[in-house]
């Protein structure tokens, strides 16, 4: 039987706190703030993880890794993304492509986007031309515009 395409969408947001770096797609970015989060706060990896879970109707990141469980405190989000990958592979699925949009006034994402693409491709064991990472601002509107945090949207097409 031919595999059928399915689309998943994920969204995550984290506010800033005191710090000197943030993590996006597993890449440490020097910054004058950090993420307020239970895990490492990697909003990009969290939204991508949720997008994969959504595409295969497998709940969300909070169901698999609850933020009230100290076991996941300060966890590297690569663990979450690997779990979503394993759930996809359990049902014989594979990723067609990924599109991630990072919404932030600061820091600037473009200097790090190639490293982010390479890291996501490595984790998911896919070709890097299947991974798109874009950045935009909120034009100084809302909490993002006030530089109080970052949001990320991810879309993934899988075949199962």
C-alpha cells in the first residue's frame, strides 16, 4: 500500500529570563537573556516535536514529557525530538519535509540558521534540503515586539 501524506503543526513560546544564551534547534546562541523553561527551553525543537506528534495523532510534548515531572528539568530537547522520531518510525513513517518559523525581534537568527538546519537534519537522519528554517519579527508588537520572549511555529509533512 502507498504511504499517505499527513501534516502536523506545532507551536511553542517561552519568555526570557536572566541568562547569557538561548538554545534554538539545539544550537547555543550567545544572547543577553536566557529562556524561562522547565527544560532547555528550545522553542524551535519543541514546536517541531509537537508537529511530528500531531501528524501521527500521538498527543503533544506535554503528554510525553510533563513539565511538572522533575525528571525532565533542564533536559536537552533533542531527547524530545528523538522520541517523536521514534514514534513516527514505529508506525513505518518518514518525514517528507519540515518548515520552522522563528518569531523574534532579537537575537538575529540568520547567522545560525545553517547550523540549525544541519542539526535538525542530523537528529532526524534526513537530508538537510528537507529542513527549512526562517525567521521573522512581530514588527515590535506584543510580547515578542517588546523582546520578552520568542515564539516558533513548525509544520511537518510525514508519510505513513
